[in-house]
C-alpha cells in the first residue's frame, strides 16, 4: 500500500471526518462561486489542519473536489451569459501544458524564491484592484492577438500550478480584467470553465498514483456544489468596486499564507 493510501485509514471515516469535509466544502464552494476560484486555497490547508492530511494528499483531494464545484459555478455564471467558452478552452489547453513544465521545473528552482516572487505578484494585483475597476459591459473579444495572449496566460497559470500548487482564478481572474479588459463576472465564469479539464487531467494522474482520497473529495465536492451557486449569485449583486475589494482581501489572505510558508521553510533550513 502506498504512503498516500495509508494516510487515510478506515478509522478516520467517522462523523468528525464527514462533518469536517462538509464544512470545508461549504466554505470552498461559496468562495469558488464568489471569486471564480477553484477553492483549493481553502480546501488544502483545511484538510491538513482538520484531518491531518499530508500536503500532497490534500492537494490531490482538492483537485478532485474542484471538478464538480467548478462545473456548478460555470452553469451559474452561464445563466447570466458570463462565460467566454472558446477563450476558456484556450486557457485550459495552455494550463495543461504549463502544468507539465511546472512539474519539471519543480526540482530545479528554489521553492522559497518562487513563493516570494508569487507574493510580490499578488501585492501588485491587490494594488491594481483598487486602481482598475472593470465595467460590467466589457466582453472578452477573441482575436488572433488575444488568442495568443490567452494561450500564454494559460501556460503561465499551469506552470505556477505545477510549481506552487496555486493558480486558476487567483491568476486568471485579475489577468483577464487587467490585461484583456474583461468584466469581473466574465473573468470569473471563464476561469471556472478553464479549471474543469485541467482538474480532470490532474485527478486522473492522482488516482493512478493513489494520491487522492476519493471519499473526502466526494464529500467536499458535493457540499461545495450546494454553495457555489449562492456565491455566484452574490457576485452578480455586488458592484465591481465592492467585488474588487473583497477579492483583494481574499488575495491578501493567500499572500499571507505563502509568506508564512516561505518564512517557515527558511527557519527549517
């Protein structure tokens, strides 16, 4: 039996295990719908904290749970016409390739250098969220230039996912707003659609390596589906400025998490 499989023994399938998974899913689903993110930034640390998953198993389980969560989010945004279908597929294709590159670079680039670089990137995004307020009428026009740009963005997102286990909406949503002039709702809906094929691809690999707890993923995913639509509905009620402020708070939380990991890793050395 692999170490990943042994990390979730049968004795953990008690009421506490079920309730913890449901609670994590409810929170992740709400944030997923509200911000257009996969929810992994909530699922991974919570599985580690509440259920003592190791980091790798938590990441694999989170990726599996994102599939149903993002699917419900896409439907919720599609109802309001806030999904750019073809651009999302271009982003996904780039992300799948980028994830392989990121995995290859993982052993070749110091993790702490990457963490601090990503924190710096998030700080810039947070500042821009208070400077650039998107228009709700702005669409994502697909041209040759924008298609190439989307492929590059997807590639970069995949590389970051492979290197740090983050990406998706954290990178794609602000990039679509600032670089492509897209409305915040279309950016979120498109980001969620991009995640589905990427998450499926990663989950297939994780299942083969026994690097996912399917029971936990199912519980988290189903619970998340019940609040994802609520988060997407709340997003349509918020003004672009308020939505930017809330997203900035969310990114600040992620940046703080990344900084803490970098500091702890440095102390450990």
